[in-house]
């Protein structure tokens, strides 16, 4: 990629890492533009085209001084080279998409306030400007006098977070002018919702100087590469494009069905959530560190970043992912796949889950695609075994020159049943059997991971407090300036809070976050009160969580313990509706479900305020589909447990941070006043198993059940209970299996359970008619319930 330095107006070529750049959009005017040789030799400097280039450079130097590179089509592409033009046309959409910002110069709009001229601008009727409108993160529209008219896309900053004046949002106005939906203008990924015919209409009223360009300017819009052949005519070019689009669509449809069958966990959901907590210009110390640069562009194959729970590893990892993603977009044949391990979601912990996700991210190239489709087309449609998934991943890696694999929070993968050991062994096998992958792993510093990283040859890098102090201070300053209550404090109080929290943080982002949430609740903003509150803040994360728990009223501590067990050990994050049901189950004795004792939907958030976070699922998310709780689109929101207008029964609830669960399970809590909240996994799995069984029996005995999907609304926990009771039962410490036997031995209860979920039909949807009903011993054996099977066989003798 050839870029122009805005300070010297000299060109530089970039073949690997492309620096941050601003991209220009404008209308070509015949006889006035200057080419590459004019700029190189400082010729035709009086032409309006040359003055336009100087205008873009001046604007960037003045308004985005952090950026020193410009791309503009007139001179950054050698127009006399057909090979270079061909490559540029096929790559241009990506260049606009990767730009930090796009400046659209509208020479026919004389005043930034003249909306009539803006709407009539020829810029909206030219073919090439379609992709220049759709691809960039933000488009800033400028008048003839270089004044800001307004913008499309991101507001107030560039893609890298640099401040820039963008003016008012113009999406609605542009949608009216162009006929392009606002959702597409805001996020081009949304264009996939529209048919080929609908997308072709976006070009209908646009013109190009050369007939074929009405088609060639659509290549990026459809994600198609096609050889240019000027002289073939517009109809021939259009036919060639439509054939390629049809083939790509057919292939994409097949892959979509295959991915639905594979059901891979979506790590980009976790990534999107992490980015919501990102503060601009933080993490730069890592991106500039020698260890990281040696990994990204040098000889180091693997890098291991380790630090304490709560030091900001996941946010830092998300910053790395964005940096590597940009690197891959500007580096030929480089690939990226990520995985965020999650303590709160069993679908993001296992070797199979990891491999299925890697297949989904890297398997879109041959020959891996054919292997995947072949696996899908097996007569029984059974999911691939672990060794089959590994082969597909290894094959997928060969399609790239270099592949970056970024794995966050490996320590959140549980040690039970050798789950973490299996994952570590899988990473070691991938490293040994592929020569082109570079892994970056984040975790706490724990022995088994340290030893595995040593065998991998990963360079260990500690995230020490001194590295993150500057990031923490930026986060605090941002919160003090943006929070509706804190920003009203005078400058001396803000400085006091910033100084106290920064000096006390010891590199712990999570601790700072918790203290800021408490400060946001201040009833009084008197300086003396603020000083008193600061002096009384807990010194550590442990003390912070202990205070949250011990301040709970004694009357709700039992309910809090129930909720914490569900949040810590449920196979996937429960919803508000499911937590509400869980709180009315009493699995002791004969067991009961008291439907008359339900509280409010948001009680769990009030009780555990500060310990939980909530996530809004999209409307098409199955609220009771525990196996797909992570398969949400990236259009989601997260927040702490405060007034959120979008909460509903299907809103997902999680423990706010891994450090919460780590504290609840630790020996440290036993030495504190919060020891009554100590969690032991085998004991809690037993509690969840018995609660699920009680709920299934309650459901079976209810006259209100319909044995259809309508029951999910009436019995919000039935899907999870039916799918998960046996998972928890196999992990409990109690020897008694009487309730498991009762479910399996009671034909009515067993049939009602099987009408909700059939464990021998792995991909079966809820409430699908059973193909064949097995015996109680069959299901007990299938599910690994050894004690129950022994007891059931004993009854048969």
C-alpha cells in the first residue's frame, strides 16, 4: 500500500504493518487531477487537484495531528499500471474499511450549513463513492471551505480513538438521499440481511465515467475479487459479477447450515463486551513493548501474559486482538482466531468447544471447507470427534502464511475432570503440528499453565502494577468526567479521588472499578464526606467482596447463597427468569417449588449488586437454550446491576468477574466474616442437581403444563433443568441417588422429561417428539449415573 506523508508529501510503500492513516474521498474533475509522478516531482502544483491534496494534508495535520499518513486515489495508485489499478480496485473496499477515518470533500457544497446543497451534491450520485460511504468506520463530510458538515458512523473520534470534530450525525439524511438503510450505514455487516437485488439498487442512481466501473465499483460491496477487463462493456461485467456473487452466496448458505450444526461458541461476543470497558489510548504500553513486537512481527512464536485476577487482562487482550486484527487486514495471507475462556459458561471451557470455534473462524478456506462439509454430510449428522476437529483445524492453518491464535483467561478453564489439562495438551499439539501459528495466552500465574507454556517455549511476560498504573489513572479520569454525579464534583475533589484510587490500586483494575461504583452512590458530595468515604474504602478485592456480602441483610443471605451457587456453577449463564425460579426451589427433604413465593424479576440484581453483571440478548436469542447461550450476535449490551430499561426475563446474568468466584471458593473467605458464603464445587453441583430434579418433578406434576414450547414462558427453568440435571449430578459429592432414581423409575416423570429433552439426541430441539423411549437403566448408563444405575438394577433383581 502506497501512502502519502502529510508533512512532507512524500510517498512510502508498506508491505506488512500499515501505519494508521486517513483516507480521502472526493469527486474526480477531468483535467484538474494530478497523478503519482506529479506529486513525486512537484509538478502541476497550481492545479486544483494538487491543491486538494494539500488541503487534505493540512486538515489532517490540524485536526488529527496523531496521524501522519494519507491515502488518496489520484496519486497513491499508479494509474498507468494496469496491474496496480486491478489490485487497487479489488482491495479498495478493505482500504477504506481499515482507515482510521474517511474525509469526504464535497467541492460543490459551498457552506457547511447549506443542507440543500449537501443533499444535491454530486458525491451521492457517483459510482465509486458508494463503497467510500459504506466501508469506513467514520466518514466526515467537508464543505468546499473545509468546514465540517456532519458525519456518518462513529462520533467524535477516529477508529483508533483519536479525538476529531465530526459534527452532527447525518445517517437519517443520507439514508433518505441514497435509499440505503440506516443500519447498513452504521454497520456494513448488516448488509448481509439484504438480498443481492436490494444491494444492487444502491447503485441504481449512480454514474461512472467508464461503463464497466458501475460493476467494478461493486466488487468490495459484495466481497468479490474479479479481474478487470475494460472494453468488455457494462453488461458483460455485470454478468461476470452476478455469477461470482451467486456462487459465493451458494457456498455461504452451505457454510451457514454447517456452522449452525457445528454450533461453535462465539468468542467475538466476549470480545465486544470487553471493548465496552476499554478506555481510549490504554494498553499502548503493551503494543509498544519489545516482547509483544517480537511476537507479532518477529521470531517469537508464542507469548504468555500473566497477572493477578482483576489486573485487566481481558481488556488488555481485547486491545491486542484489535491490533492483531488490523495487522492481519494489512498483511497478505495472515489469519486470526481468538477464544475467550469463561468461568461462567461451560460452552467456553473445553477442548471441543475451542476446536469448534477455531474451525468456525479459520475453516472458510479450502481444503478445510471441504473437510467440514464432508463431516456435515455424514448420514447420521453426528458432530466431529475431537481428533476430527483437530485435523480440520490443522488443515485450516495451512491455508495461511501465518496465523495468530489469541486465547484469553486460560485459567478460567476448570481443573476438574482434566478439562484444563486436555486443553493445554491440545495447544501443545497444535504448536508441534503446525509451523505457522503464533499463540498469545493470558492467565493468572498458576503452575500447570506455567509448565505448559514452558513446554511451548512461550515467552513469559508479567503484567506488573507499574505497567498498568497509567491506564488505571486514565480510566479513573474518564469516569470522573463522564459519570452524571461524579463529574459535578469540583476539580480538587476529583484530583483527590484520582490520586487516592490510583495510589491504592496496586495494578488492580477490578478493585478500582468496584470503588468507583461505590463512589457513584454517594448521597452527599461534601468534601468532608468524600474524604471519610475514601479513608474507609476496603484495601483489597477480598475486603471489597467481603464487605458486599456481610452488608447483606440476614433475611436475604440464604437467597443470596442460592443465587451465587447458580451463577458460579450453572453450565451457562442463567437468565433473570431462571434465577427467579431457582430462588423458589427448596431441594431439602422431599423438595418443593413454591410458586406463590416468587419475588420481583430484578431481585437477584438488587441482592447481588456489585457482584453481578447483566447482558442483553438479542430478540432472536432463545432464552431457554442453555446450549446456545453464547451464540448471541455482537449486538448486545452489558452493564452493572443498576437501572437498565431493557431488562426482561431473558436478560442474562453473570458473576461480574472471575475474581468473585475465585474468592468465594478460596480458603481466604473462610478466615473472614463472609465465611457463610464459601462455595465448594461438589457441594454446589449437588445443590443444583437436586434443584433441577425438584423442578422437573414439579413440572411433571403440574396441571398447567402443555408439553410444548409455550411451557418455557410458564416454567422458565424447565429447559435448563431437563438438559443439565445429570451434568450436575455426576459432579456432586453426595452418595444418595434417590431423587435421580425417582425420576428415571417413574414412567410419567421420565416421559415428561424426555418430551422436553432427549439426551441421546444431541442436537435435538426442546419439545421434539422422542424417536424411541429407552429403559431407566439405559438412560442412567448413558448419562454416567453409576450409583443410580446400581440402585435401579438392584430393584430389578
